[in-house]
């Protein structure tokens, strides 16, 4: 663990979800494998407003969850959305200009990226008008920035993990605050779940 500590985020038990514009210029939600995710237009609308606040095309990275479980998330995005309607909450944990993401990553440290993310999300005022074809005014809480806490050693990481498990969470993700963003898996992000807690030093790369 770095001498200055790591950032700990609660591991949301859902699907990895990215927002960016495709080659046709249209903004969409995408799975980690590049498959468009349908049935979350309320979230997509909110992310467009965040992109406008950023003033440039961006990539937003997070975890999307439906009804608090992985099973419900999987069921909705594989087939449930076809019946109509919208579902899900997106928990954002990273952001960068789209050209940087397309080039493979961004050198700006995580701590600075997270602060920028909070700034652009916070710059979006709650819309007073109903979104066209929506069932009502959108809830701004459908897009949230993941909170984090400083973790300074393995004992602290274990303590935080047990706290999350006690409230039904999956675990925590430890992140190096000085790390750049890389599109490929790397050791800068490490999952600490119950099945690998006995090997905390070797937590799975996220």
C-alpha cells in the first residue's frame, strides 16, 4: 500500500457502465464489453447535462445497478427493458475528456479526476421541466458520484470491508490516488471482497 494511503470506495454489485459518444456522435451507455445498454434513458439524459457542464465530449465511468442487486441489474439490461420503462442508478467513479479515453487513458491522477468529476456533476442544476416522453420529472439522484474514504493500511482496509459487509455490501475497491487512468486492467485498482480477504495484499485487480 502506498505510504500516503489509498482511496477506498464501496464495491457496487452491478454492471460496469460507461458513457461516451459512439463513432456516429450519439451519446450512449455502454457495457465494459462495448455493448449499448438500453432502458436507462433517465440516466442518459442526466449524463448529457453533465457533459454540457464539462464543455467538451467526455467519458464517464461507473457502476450501474437496478433494485440494489446484480441479479436485477442483469435481468433488466438483458431483457427487462424490452417491456418499456426505465430503471437503474449510476454510481460514477471516474471521468476524462473523450479524446484521452480513446487514446487509452489519461495521465491526470485519480484524486484530480475525481475532484473534476464532482465539479461537473455538481454544476448541473436540477431540471424543472419534465423530459420529453418521460413519466415525470427526473430524479437527479439517478446519477451519483461514489464517495470515498482514505485507507492507510491493511488493518484499516479490513475494518472498512467488514463495515460494508455488515450492511450487505460486496466489499471495497482500493485505488491509488496518484494513479493515471488506463483502459486495461491494472493493479492500481484492487477489489477486496470476502472471498479474497485472506489475501488482502493480493486483492484482485479491478
